[in-house]
C-alpha cells in the first residue's frame, strides 16, 4: 500500500514522517509549491513530484493534507485522474468525507477523514508525538476497518464515528482545545486588573492550570473538580458575580458554573445545589 501526500505543510510533514517511521511505504509529495514538496520529501527520504497524474498513478492512498477550505478544490483536481480503487483521505476535524469528496462513489474511489486529536505545531517535531494521539475516523464503511487497522498498527488509538456527527465531534475538540485558550485569556485579564503584568499573570497561573489539567487527564472532570461551586459556597460565587466589570464576563462565569453544578452533583449526590442554581441563573 503506497501512500502519497498532497500538501506539504505541518500536517503533511508530520504524517509522512510518522508513516515512514512506522514502516508504511510513502511514495512522496505533490504540492502547488514545489519547494515545499522537495523539503518534505527530503525530510521523509521520499520523492517530490512535479506532475499530478503520474503521482496519483503511483499511489494507492492519497492524503490531502491541505487547509480545510482547499480540500474539495484539490479533490476536484484529481477527478481527471484514474481514481478507481484508490483511498482518498483528508485530515479535517470539521468536514465529513461525504462533504469533502462529492460524487466520490462515481469515481470508484473511497473517501475517508482521518483526524488526529493533536495540535500539530511543528513540521519537524510533531511526528514524534503522533503515536500518543487519538485519531478519529469516518468514511466508506467497506474499508473503514482497514484504515483503522493501519492507524492502530502505528500505535495509535482510534475511534470511528458517523458522518452526521462530524461537526458535533469537532465542536467537542474546540471546547477541549481552543476554548481553553479563551478561559486562560479571561483569567490573565482579570489578574491584570488586580495589578499583575501580563507576563506575571501567565507565570502565576501556569502551576494552577498545569496541575488542574494533569488531574483532569488522570481522573476526569468529576473527581478533579474543586472550588466554590463544588463546595456549594453560594456566598463566594455571589461575590464573584458582583466583581465583574462587564455583563459578558458575568454571563460567561454563570454559563460555565452552571455546567459545573451538574459535575458537582455527580460528585456529591447528597448535596443540595438549588440555591447555587438560582444564584447562577439570576
């Protein structure tokens, strides 16, 4: 099974190197920017291709490691090629294979999305951590198990999902990743209002965030939960709500804290959180 990668950015570099290191044959790279394809090919000890048709002909599996907005456009460039029997994969977390590859069944090819739940931040280093990443897969049911076996053979954990829940799946990833950045920024800004410098706020919060994330990953949100909502400390929560300078901050605190109530109730089913709910709803 020969794998080819179209697109030579961070994901293309990382997946290609990951496959090569895992003993999966990689034909090479094709990219609109030849310099990028050459760089990726040198990094993975594979080949850079100048001509798309000959590249496709030599590949059994094609990974379209391009930005989300370009996936369908690049797929359409493949349509003049003979795609019969080939597997075409993209790595977007937000787009299903059906939406990314319209009419793929008519070409004789099979479409899949292979999304790593991992922030690929470096072309040259991220591949070293991909074996620890969780990969979420969806696509043609006739061969989805084979794609799963391919990734498991590289040491990855895998979850198959249905195409219709792909957007919901991606929203879950955003909560766990991008929105955590928003929460950290909110904390930093609040500390700046207490006299901290931005750098000082980041340094002060780092041990707190690091320890909390460690426990979240180890025991889950129910057992990791601490703080005034968990203790049903209505007085402290009321003071928090009164201290915010904007309605937006107050609303954000209320929404997130109401979610914490359901977690706290699971941890302490004997506790009555009705007053806390009222305070966080007013």
